[in-house]
């Protein structure tokens, strides 16, 4: 009897230690990010030795899988409970988002993982890909029931709305981590749910026709003065910096900033670490240069497309998105990984993305305001709401595309959204 009791006590203690490790990992992944957290950090937080931790989990990947699985199990149970308690045809997405917002660490972890795990080599890539499939099925069932009962207008395509809504929701969760005072995920989802009651591309028939002349000049594209000195120095040095940036971009998009060392980049370029440091004295400065180069490449492509009216500038966005996916997928990859990895405030790129999201929202708010003055944006739509949703949707669609490039057509889905928001007469 004593032997049995002792064995049972050991199992109980082992289970408690294992759970303590999982709880510590969950807290650190949320506060510091998966890539910036080491097993030794987790062991210290859990008050166990590093070898003791390895007796329960052989790698950080195993721990991440356990943490994500726990969150997902909780979330799916909550989704089922909310759906079961709702009435026929009732939309429940805002209620689910409200529950997520009350769950400590949920938004932070999944906002970060959405982009971080988009790299095929990330340990959570397949799990996040499966998550999208499960959420698509659950969300589609809710929307189909809502359409059947008239909560969603019958004119709307349920499959299309499901994909776009999931993407926008993901994007909102990320932006809210950078602009918490400006983006309320629950409120945004409630407002989108209300718009589903209207036919696709609806506007009041009594609204005046669009004005012949544009209401005003278009605002300048944001993020324009970060690369003023990129052409300085000798030609050989410029070529070397170009190569360094290209290889750093590729490695950051594959392994993230935290898991990529300067030595990794130097080896990829084929130079010594000291040579790399001659051009970029720190990893933080190299990260800044990578982000600036990405902005420069996007501006160079965007500024080719000229438009006089704000509505036309907005309707031209899908064409640019298609070109980016075909010609520069690396720009999408590095943005997805870094924008999500940088969610923790201590990350060196956090301020960059906070500023970029604020500028993007301001820019598109002004475009939608001008489009409304021109008569292209219907009066019942709020310019700032549409700006936030467009930025969120665009980012979210790019994340989905990185998980399934054959199934997700970012340009087509953006065009469908803008045709709904900016219906032509």
C-alpha cells in the first residue's frame, strides 16, 4: 500500500510540475514572444532546473504545441457553448471575441503566432494551418444559419464572407496590440455583423450621384522618409549592403528576428561577421534597414499607380496586391513574421509597427473620407471604421495566403470587399 501511495504521490508531483512549466511557458510566450523565450527562461519562471524541464519537454517546440493546444481547446469549447446558447440565426463572433479578450494571454499569443508561424519551418505552422480550417468550418456554419434566418442578407456569398471575416478578425487582433486605444476588436466585429444585414454593395437610392470633380488632393503615401541615405558610399559598398539586406530579409522571414543571428546572416552573405558589422553596427540597425528597404520597394511599386479620385485609388489596391504576391512574396513574408513577432513592447521593431499601423489607418481614413465627399463611399459607412477594417483585412488575407497559397486569392478577396464598400452606380 505504501508503494502504491508513493508512486501516486510521484505522479501527482510530476503532473503539477508539468503544469507549472506549461503555465510559465504560456506567460512568457505572451509577454516576451515565442522566439525571444528560451527553455532556461521557462525553467527559471517555473522554479525547476533546466534538466528537470527537459525531463518533461524535450524542446521548446513541444512546449509551444502544448500551450497552443490548451488555448485552442478552451476556445473551441467556448465557441460551442456560445453557439449552443444563442438563438437561431444569431451571429456570435463578437461574443466569442469578447470572451477571447477576457482570456489572459489569448490575444497576445495568437496575434503573435499568426504571422510568426506562417513560415513553413515554424513548429506551429501546421497546427495554425489546421486552426484556420477548423475556424472556417465553424464560422461558415454560423453564417449559413444566419443567412437561412435572414440575419445575413441572402445576396451575400457565405463562403466569401467567411474567408474575409476570418481574415479581418485576425488582422484586428494584431492591430489592437499596437493601437489598443484606437482599435476595439469586439466593437469592430459588432459593426461588421450589423452591415451583413444589408445587401451586398448596398447604398441608399436617394443618395446623390458621385460628384464629377474630386473633393480634394489625395494624401501622400505614408512611410516615405526612412531611406534617405541608402545610396551613399562607394558602389561596391552599396552592392554589399543590398546583398546583406536581401539575405537578412530572407532569414528574418524564415526564422524570425529573434532566432536569426548576425553570424547566420554573415554566413548567408559569404562575409565575416566583422565585415557585416562594418555596414550595420548592430542587429537592431540591420532590422531597421530591412524594414525601410521593404517600405521603399512598396512605395516604388505603389507610386506608379496614379489616381485622381480617392475611390479609384482604393479600388486599385487589389491590383497592387496581386503584383506583390507574384513578384515580391518575400516582402509579404518578412512583414507577416516581423509584424507579429514584434507584438511584445520590448521588441526592437515594436515602435516601427505601432507607427506604421497608425499612419496606415490615418492614410486610409483620409482616402475614405474623400471618397465619401466624392459620393463614392455610401453615407452609412464610417471612414475610420472602413480604414481600420481594410488594413486588418489586407493583413489577415496575407496571413491566410502564407498558410495556403493555392486556396487564397488575396487580390480577388480584396476586390470583393471594396466592391461591397464602394459600389459603383
